C-alpha cells in the first residue's frame, strides 16, 4: 500500500477530510476569484453589456465542464475503488480511457462551436445587442477547450489517488497567471473582452501542462501506457454511468441558465442578464468551499467502500454534512446583510446595484440547505451507484427549478425568476434528505454485520 492509499485507509477522518478538502477549497476559491476578477475587469472596461456577454457564454462553459466532469468523476470513482481493492491494472486502464475521452470530446466541442457560433449564442439567450460581446469572447475561449477538459478530468484523477495538492497547484498556477494577464490584455493592450478570453485560455493551458508533467514524472500512482488509450467498453460504460449524475447536474445547470437568460431578456432586458451574471459569480464563490469538501470526501468514500470499511464512510459523510451546512449558513448571512457591498465590486452603475441588491436577497433565501444537497449528490457517485446519483442530480435543476422559473414569472413577473431559486432548493433538499437517510441506514446495518 503506497503513501496515499495508506492515508485514505488509516488517517483519522476529520484530519483526512481536511487534508484532502483544504487544497481543493483553496484551489477552487482561487479559481472562483479569478472568474470574479474577470467579470470585474470586463465590467469596468466594457460596462454592463460586457458582463451580459460573459453571462451568455457562461452556460456553454458549464456544458463543456459537464462533459469533463462526467469523464473525470466517473473515471475517478473507478480508480478510487480499484486502488482500494488493490486492482492496479484496472486503475491504469481507466486512466488511459479518461485521456482518450478527453481528446474526443474536446475535438467535438471545438468543431461544433466553431461551425455554429452565432446560432448557439442565440439559443443560449443572446439578444441582438449582447451578441457581438458574447461572440468575441466565445470565439477565443473555444481554442482552450482541450486544456480545460483535460485539467478538469485529470484533477479528479489526482484526487482519486489521494493527491489533492496537485489539483490545488493546477488551480493556483492557472488563477495566478490569469490574474496577471487580465489587466495586461484588457487594459494595457486595450483588448477589452477579447483580452479576458485570451487570459483564460492561456491560464487553462498552464493547468494542463502542469498535470501532464505530474503524470509523466513518476510522482503519480498511475501509469499512462499507449495500449491503455484504447477504449474498453465496460470501463467506458461504468465511467459514463457514474459520471451521468455529474453530467445531468452540470448540463441541467446550463439549461437552467439558458432559460433564465431568455426569461430575463423577456421580463427585464439586457440589464437583468448582467445582474444575474454578477450574482451567479458571487454564488460560485460561495459554493466553491463546499465543492472542495465534496471533492475531498469522494476519494475517502470510494476507497473505504472498496476496502469494505463502512464505518469510515459513514463518519466522513456525517462530518462533511456538518461542515458544508456551516459554510452555507455563513454565505447566506453575508448576502442577507451586505448585498450592496458585493454588487458594487462589479459596477458603479446605480440601476444595476439596486436591482442586484434586491435580487440576491431573494435568490439566496434557501442557501443554508445547499451544503447538504451537494454532499447528498456526491455520496452515490463515490459509492458507484449511478441511479440515485442521477435522481439527485436531476431533482433541483430539472424537476424543480425549470418548472418554477417557467411558471412563477407568469404571476410575479421578474420577481418570479428570482423566486424560482429558493423554491427549487427547498424541494431538492426534501428529496435529498430522504435518500441520504436511507443510505446512512444501510451503512449502519453493514457496520453491524461486519462486527459480528
């Protein structure tokens, strides 16, 4: 058993969760910060129309991430359980298959995006006035697709073998580079929104180069061999089945944003799309520490479930729920008491500040429930149980949010769009609670059986 596997098997749960989550939290917070800084720079240099352009492109980026997360989380679950059970050959083959899928998906996204740029942007909610800004940004972002997909997928692989620091380092490197390049390209070279896109692509390339170095340097438990690049049907099916819940969650989030953008264009206009773009960035920043806990939790569950240790699985889940709930409560209180201060970071336009202050208070009403939802959705992925993971992934965005955002504005106009967020969160929390309670009972029963 190597050093990382020893850590996953024997380290005290609280300490282990901190060790695996802290790097992920730091890295993801920095990533979220550079998305926020991107938006601040664009808002100051171009105005709220630039922010609206970024908001239109954002669901396309989420969709690309959905494919990357499908490969990365699905494959990482197989790798974690294979390492836990000592099946190194299956772990190596899964890693090779992940790389092949990254190449295929990246090529498909770049081809489709390049050929149908304007029609895609119109579908995603671009109005005539926003379209030029969105097209300028996306046309450059597409060039970084391979780097982005590779980085997201391989970060999950590094965490699967217990090496969360590598995932953190990739995000720190890319975020640092992006923060340096943004003002140079946007202001120094007067490139505006194109400068923000170019800085992002170069930052993503730096992530990929670091990960390539890590996996080829011998520091990883996994070995990439040419023969393992051949896609193996049973590994492919399991990867996609487990990753399907992540894809559903991310893709439905993308569809959700498309519907929001179109609803906002109808009920409020270009300014409200910019307001949503600002709030969405702030929510991303609030969620990132919770996603860090999720990413630290998954290898612990996967490894110990594969090793037949349900007690450690149960303890890790309980601790994660407690921590993420605390985080979501802190975020909720911050947005309730200081909303105007957060909105002012992005713009000095008074109308945007006033509308954003009102909207963020409504949108975050059920935020304290979100931490539990995130943990609930990740448990089944790590356990290799795709059906309940898929149900939880679909519950908030597909089953609850989309109907809410279509129906509530009919009665409450623009306010109805904002009200759809807490309504979906409350209903999704109820579904998650009953499923997770059942899974915890099963783990407890398995602990009793093992002790006899």
